[in-house]
C-alpha cells in the first residue's frame, strides 16, 4: 500500500452491526498498527502536538509503536491523559491533531486516534501497570462529577500527589461516557470501567449517589471533611427543545433521556425492564454526534430512523466518521429541513411532524451559512417518535 494511504481498519459489516450494540470499529492488529505508525515521518515541528487539547507527545508514542514497543507507547500516553482508550475512540481527531498532520498535506493524515486506541487496548490486554504518582503533598481535593472533565482533573492531581475524591450523583461513575455515548461507539465494561479502575489504582476515591448541594454541600466538604479545594465538573446541563407546538406529546424525547435509558439503564437488553417506547418510525432533530448516536440507537432497536437537519451535509457538526457509519447503516437524512410542529393523535401520541424546507443564506455567528425558511414549502411525514438532539 502507498505511504500516502492510511492502513484500513477492520469494522463490523454495516448490515450486521445495524442489528447489534457491539463496537463498530474492531481496531488495528499489531502488524497493522506498526505499518500505520511507520507512515509517520517524525517531522521537525510536530504540529500534531499543538493540535491536541492535552499536548500529548504524539510523535513519541507513535515512534514506540513503529518499533513494536507497545508498552512504552502506553506509558507515554499515561503521562498526558487518563483516558487514552476513550479518547482514541471518540475524540474528533480529524479536527484536532490529524487536521494539522504534515503527512495529510499529500495523502491521508496519520491515524493518530486509532493508534492511541491500539496502545491503550494493548496495555489493557497485557495487564500493563500504568501511571506513577508523586509523594503525597497533604492536600485534599474534591472533584464533583465523574465525566471526562472530572476524570481528567482527578488523574492529573493524583499524579502530583494530591488526595482526590470524586463525587458522582448517579449510581455509576463515568458521566457522559456511560450515559451519553452508545456501546457501539464506546464499550462500557471493556473501556470506560477499565479507565476508571486505572484511576482507582492510582489512589483516586470515587463516591457515587452523592448529589452535591443535597447529600452534602461544598461548604461541608471544605469545613467539615477537610478538602482544600473543589473542582466542579458537573456536565452539560439540561436538554434544549425547539419551542414548537407538540413537544409535550407522548413519544417526544430529549436525546439525553433517550440515550440514558439505553446506555446507562440498558433499555436495549431483554433482561432489563427500563421503559422506553422505541417507535417504528423515528425522527431525530439535529446534526451533531448526539443526533447520530440517537438515530443509530433507534435503528438498532428496530426503528426506521431519520436525521432531520436544517442545513446541508457539508455543515453537519457530527464527526465525518459517525456520519459515514450512519449512512452505511441505512439512516435516512432530510437535509435543509426544519420541524415547525409535532402532530399528535387523539390519545396524545406522536403521529407525524410538519416540516419546512430551508435554503442557506449568509454565514451566522457559528461561521456556517444561516438556514432561511422557504415560503410555502411545508410538508408532513409520519413518525411515531421524535428525539430532540439540539445544542
């Protein structure tokens, strides 16, 4: 294969994976990872490091993979991140490190994310002890929330010698990693729980079912329990709705609720009794990663699934890989379309949505062209569930 082309990575067949919740991407073999790593030219200015939000020494860990030194690669990653197996799967590398990869000027950028995933998975499979901590410094820090921000904060602090306790409101640690991202993108037992166990091995304590402000207050943490500082990583907050007629009908979900019922409360499993009305025809409103996750989840639960998005495919904020996977699996897309009303039946359940066609005008504050309604273009199509995945 040409050095300008990325080494292909194995994936489940689209027709097969559309019927299960197993991970779509199967990862590199050792031989494939070495071949991909050897494509890296170890350029002088390594812009990929600057493109990484946590400044991982990307050329160094890739060099180790190229040499077959997989344990050393894992140790390099551990110097910078507490979540290499997670970030290797769900970080938008195409907009960060890979976007500025010199190899990408002519040909495909190095598959940095896939190599990060490989090193992290290899270290798990081979029981590599990851991470070192400095001597305890006598300071206690409380971290509120066990999502990516909280986990990262805790991981950095414990390595510097702080005594860290994470307080999580839900019954399981992980935040959006466990309730928001589906199994087919991010396996919970094999990946998320393993990363959290690594934190515990470093000395981080995790207390679940603790609602700050109710179970215990911040003042109590500092005045009575001896914490010297508190980091608040409480998540993205409440879902957003459009404010159109019919949003209070039965069968209208926020993507947050829909995905939580499936991901954290296991509604997709026959041995769980989590209530959710799947629907036979499901419309997901939005174009980001959450919208793709919701639409692909509905598909796997047996529904015919649509993405309804007010701009074109070019403006979709979701990762290119996720859009590609959704299209492969048979998700239908209604571009340049915006709902104006959700229509219910006599029993108060969704039966259709009324939409309006759009055209693109001048760019707005986001830099994308603003969608403008086309007068007289309204139409309806039948659905029995609507999932709002906005903002």
